[in-house]
């Protein structure tokens, strides 16, 4: 490769601010960050991931399903005072257990859902902080 071809290849690659992206329909201004700022932005992005937050939502739906199933069973199965002696009947103790399971599960579902909402709010605040930090590094040339 001659010296002239090397200069052309170097010029077509970009400038001191970075390469010129050929896929863009118009020239995009370059931006540079120090490695320290870049690593800090990556750490903030990692911290802003949802992580374990979705488990709260999954637990809320699981307990809602358990509570709903207990209440459906309580209402659907006849008690010990049923008119049909051959039908499956629940004792009063089993009815009390179904009521307790239903109430307890629905309360836990509400608590898990509220915990998810609280964690989601923290997650959104982390993303807003990351976006503001990234915006602070943008400046027109």
C-alpha cells in the first residue's frame, strides 16, 4: 500500500474524535468520555437493572392465585349441612381452613404487590438518574 493510499484509508476512517459512521444518512457529531466516566455510567446502568424486583410481582400473582383457588373451593364445595348426602362435603374445620388460606393469601398478595410498586419506583428513579448523568456528558461542538 502506497503512502497516498494509507492517507486515504486513514482519512476515510475518521478523525481524532472518532470514526465517521457510514451507515448514518447524515454526519453524526462525535463525543468522547474519559474511561472513568464511561465506567461510572456502566455501573449505573448495571444498578438500574430490574434484578429481583420482578420476583415480588410473581409472588403477588402466585398468592393471588392460591387465595382465589381457596375461595372458589370454599364456595363451590358444599358444607356438612348439604341436602345431598352422597355429595362431597367439607367439614366445618376444612371450611375454616379454606377461609384462612384465602384471607392470608390475598393479604400476602397485596403486600407483595405493594412491595413491587415500591421497588419499581426505585427502579424508575435509578433510570432517571442514569439518563440525567448521560445527558450531562452531552454538549454541542
